[in-house]
């Protein structure tokens, strides 16, 4: 498709970090919000794992490739669904994507679920900050979680990674809150 210059096909501008526990509607909504939340730039192209990685092929997934992809793209869009208790901060492989983002110095863009400014503002007003405890993430396979925790420990370390994610998410949610407030006031 890229060779045929099809519209919307090209190098990804964001690695889309989300939980596969979301519905397709939630994921597509988050992808739309990523474009809207980045200055209404619909020329954004997202790397979406379940379109790019064979999920059920044994041995197809290579953790080091994820870090390289995130580094090459340079931006991770973290989709928070639901906003008050995001699943993405509790799933081991999502936590790995955050660790890779921090390790390679990619920009972390936070996208809260919800497209109605009034509803989003009501939710965001109830959140002072999110408690980020990446060590509490869950994995189907204990060896996966152990590898991910080692990845974090050998990078910035757990305390620093928790702090960086919490600060970035809180600052982004405050920006979304101000934007939603302005939209409601208009």
C-alpha cells in the first residue's frame, strides 16, 4: 500500500499503547482522540499492535523489537481507558511499552478516553493525580512480568519510572482538564 501511495499509509507518527481488554470501539475512539488531541492533525499514523504483531503466533513477539519500534517512532500515545482507573497501567505488556518509551527517550502523549468535553471535565475534576504503581501490573505468565520488572530496574529504576509516568500523566490530564473547561465555557 505504501508503494502505491495510498492515503494514510506511511511511517507511524505514534506508537499506540492501549489495553487489548478494550472494545474495538474504545480502541478506535482512542485512536481518533490521538489525532484530535494532537492539533486536529489527521495526518497522524499509528502503530497498532494487533494489526502489526501476530498475537497468537508462538515466538513471533520480540520484546526488543518493541523498544526499537518505539525508539524509531519517537512518540507513544498512552490511551487511558477508563480514565479514573486505566487498565493500560495494570497490564504487564503495556507497562513494558511505558518502560521502553522512557528508556529510549520517546515523547509520551496521554490520551484520556471520552470525547464529550463536559463528561470528560466531570471525570477529570475528580482526579488529582493517578497512583502509578507499575510493579502491581498483571501478566498471564509470571516470567513475562519478571522480565518486564527487570527491564524497568535496569533502566531508570522502578521508583523513577513510576514517578515519571505519574508526572507525565498528571500534567497531561491537567492540560486536558483545562481544554475541556474552555470548551464547556464557550
